[in-house]
């Protein structure tokens, strides 16, 4: 198989799980992230499966860096690029609006919204040229509901939900599918980042129930990507069985 998948935020969590799943299924990869050491390790490991892996180290918040990195891809890669997984994203802090830390807001807006837009704007012309493709935007249940002290994070994921719908409309004439994936509680580095390295608080987030893990989301994305060309799953909410809404759990 010569098809390539472009994955942002591939150094951990859902992004890394997607890289492993698609590699196992024979896809070639372009893995991206901010931590070169992790990218190199992932590349070395996955090439053992007999696939090709290109690693690009950049921050999605920097448009010039995104464009420069993508410009280094050879035609052998871009001509076979079929899937974009916009996974890079984060939550930082949990405060009421009046107590919010502006730097936290900026990081979430710049990564979750602007970063997704920068990467999409850079990759979509490649998909158009190839006359087909599939874009996955990793949203959240926070893009469907708003919960206490989730304000700006929920706002960014509502934006991802809206942008996914807008992309679907804009790209329908180009044979490019767009899918919004909205997970509930997934145990990754997400909560460690949100609570700024406080492992105890992060662990408490998932205590008392079985959360999803990155592999669950990766398996779901692969299933959606493997549907026939005439079939598109536009929007998919996936949660642990113990979770009924953003804030209702059976613990």
C-alpha cells in the first residue's frame, strides 16, 4: 500500500495510537509533533513493520513552521497522501471565566482552533490535487456540551465541531470526506497537561470507572476511514460505557 496518513500530535495519546493502528494496517505515515526525540523513536519502531515513515517536528501554532515542514515532503509522499488526522490539541486549566489565566486561553485557542486551521489550509490543496481524501478532526464531547469551568476549552471544541461541518460543505465537490470525532473521557496525557503536571489530579479524573484509551479512538478512526468511497460518517461521539454526558459518570 502506498497511501500516506498525515497525523498531528503523534508523539502521545490518540495521535500515537492512530500512527500505530494505521501502520499495522499497512499505511505509510507522516507523523508530526513538537518532541523530536519521541518522533524519532516512533519512526524507528514503526518502520520495523515495513512501512515508510516521515517525521516532521514543528508546532501547529506557527503557520510558517507548518508550511515549511509540509514543503519538505517529496512528491512520492504528497501524491499518495489521502488522510489527515488533525489530532493536536490540549486543555489547560479549569477556572471560571473571571479567574481564567489568559495564557491558558491563548494556548488552547492557538492550538485547538488556529493550529487545526493552519494544518488544514496547508494539506487541503494536496488532497484536492489528489482528487480524494479524508480529514479527521479530533473534537470532544466538550464540543457538544458545556460544563462548569470548561468555558474556553469547550469553546475551542465547539469551534472544531463547526469547522468540521464547514469543511464538509466546502469540500463536498472535491471527493474529500470530513469526519468530526468527539470522544468522552480518554486516559492519555490530556489531564496531566490540563492540570499542569499534577499527576494526582490527573489520575483522579479517571478514578472509579474504565475510561477509553487512545487505541479505542484509533480503532474507530480506522473503521471510519475504511468505509467505501461513497460512505462518509460525518460526526461520531464515542464515550466510555460509564459516561452518559460530559459530567455524568457511573463511578
